[in-house]
């Protein structure tokens, strides 16, 4: 990809109303575009990152045995009335509208009800269970105050997984497998060392739910962390009896700020009973299906990576989700045929090896190229100039560490393959 062909451009300043570092950098670097408060379009660079994040998530969901679907955003009020969640007094962030024929519909903020209805069409016996079903789809939440860019939006991409079981024991086993998969996802995205399984309120369904909280000063949640045990407790459930049950002592916990990047929930029969989702057990007796739900806000996760890993110059993408593997900066573009030939040869060899390259071929100063490369945050920067051509080697810089190496083309291929 030639950088001169990108229709997006970098800019020096972010909109004054964007206060979070992730929103500022993503907007300045041309990864996203703000349509209105809480709604952002993904531009080419942002889309590439988002797709790689979803690939990591999809791999782990399929590893759990889950099947992918795509459910409608438009929602029939009747199934939500059956569970008591259509009333604004119960759910205060619905987007509701009317069709031309005055029929009222909603835009889904989650999908327990519609998926439960679908599953009831196909699940009849204990032999049909368990089932694990997930999707990656836009959700809509009428937040009173959208803020912090992708961290709290009104329209956003979510991974939601739902599990259906014959027993609580079966749900419990899968629930732990899902928790482990979540931790693997966060590790692959470079934030595993600061993301903790966090005990939170289970509401009416169970004693606890589990959040996954990434520790960072800019977070809006307060949690109490035991690094020794690798777990945390949300401020909302910080009570002596809870701490005793978890084997924790208040004076040994560290109060920190964090961003919630995922949650998992044991639903029991909250949705299966009112919507008639049952199965016949081994004796032929009807039983309600036991359910769980598991969510990750994908855009929020992407923004959290930026919040955690960026520095004062710009973003630093983990190698697993970088928009391109290599950012090639051609200095004095078009002014020296030997440089052009070296660039063409290097790109060809990199791409033949399956390595994605963003080629900065713009006719701008070297200083601007370096500054934009820092802002965009591709982890491996390759400089080709008259100096490097004369030396017969490439200048290779690691964006995260600042380490600079001089490598031949073959050494470069080995280096990039290795990371």
C-alpha cells in the first residue's frame, strides 16, 4: 500500500472535544472518523486493525467450539416484553423507532432474547446440547453521555457469545473455559500483563459475574487488585463477606483505575423460561435450558490497547494487530533511481514472504515521515535512503523499544519473519 494513495491524511491536532489519548491518536492518524458523539467510522488503517482484533477473538471462540452467526439489529418488541426488558424503566438505553406502518421496533443493545427464540426452534432434547453461538456485530446503546472515543460509544462492534446447557455444572465448566480464552485474547493483544479477572455483581442471576479489567490510570472503573493472586474485585462488591469468600484481605489489595474490556455472565434460566426454551431430559421430562453470556466490545478493546501502549509520540501497535507489518519510509522519493530500485526490490521480497508493507512514498520532508510513522505506530520501521543504499543495508527501527539495526535484505526477511 502506497501511503500517497491513502485517502486519509495525518493531522497535528485532534478535535478539542476529544480528551482520551486513544481517540486523539486514532483521529489524528486517520484510523477513525467521528460521525457524531458516540459513533465513529472505521477508515482503512482502523479497519485493518479491527479486522485483526476480530481474527484473534474469532480464533479463540472457534477454539471453544462456538459457531458464528449474524443476527439482525432490528428487534421485535414482543420477545423483549416477555423478559421484561422492553420497558425503558428496566433498560434505559434502548434506541426505539417506528416503521412506516407505525409498528415499533428497537435496535439491539444485546441479543439474549432473539437468539434464545432461534435456539428454541432447533433444540428439543438433551442430545441437542450444549450449544455455543457467537457473533461479531454492531450494537446500539442510547448512552446519556458518550465519551472517550471508542471507549464508550452509542454504536459499536461487539463480540457476544451465548452458551446453552443441560445443567449448572455444564455451564460452570464452559464458563471457566471461556474465562481462560478471554485471558488468552488479551495476552495476544499485548495487554495480558495488566488485565485481571475481576469479581463483580451478578445481579439477579448469580452471586458474581466476571469482568476483565485492564489497569490504567485513565480508566473509569475502580477495582481492588491482588497481584499475588492475579484477581481483582470491583468497587461495587467490596464487602467484608465477599472478600472473606474470595480469601482476600482489604489491606492487601491495591486500589487502581481500570478499563473493562470484557465480561462473562451466568444467566441461568432468566431468558429460557419466559421464552419457552426447554429440552427433554433422559427421562423425557421437560427442563429449562441453562444459559451464559460473554461479551467483548471490540472497538473498546482496540482503544484500550492504544491507551495502554502508546507513548508521547503516538501509537505502538502489538505485532498481532498492527495494520501493516512494516512501515517503509522512502527518503528523497522519486529523486534517485537507485533508491527507487532498492525500494521496489525490497517491497517485492517482503510481500513475496507474506509481509504487509505500508510504503511512505509521499513527497514530504523526512521529519514529517518520521513523525507520522511514530503517530501511526507500525512496530517495524524500515528506512531506505541514499545512505542506506550506499551501505548495502536497511535501517530497521523497533517502534516500541527504539532499537535501530542495520540489516541486509535477507537479514531483514529473517527479522520480520521472527516477529
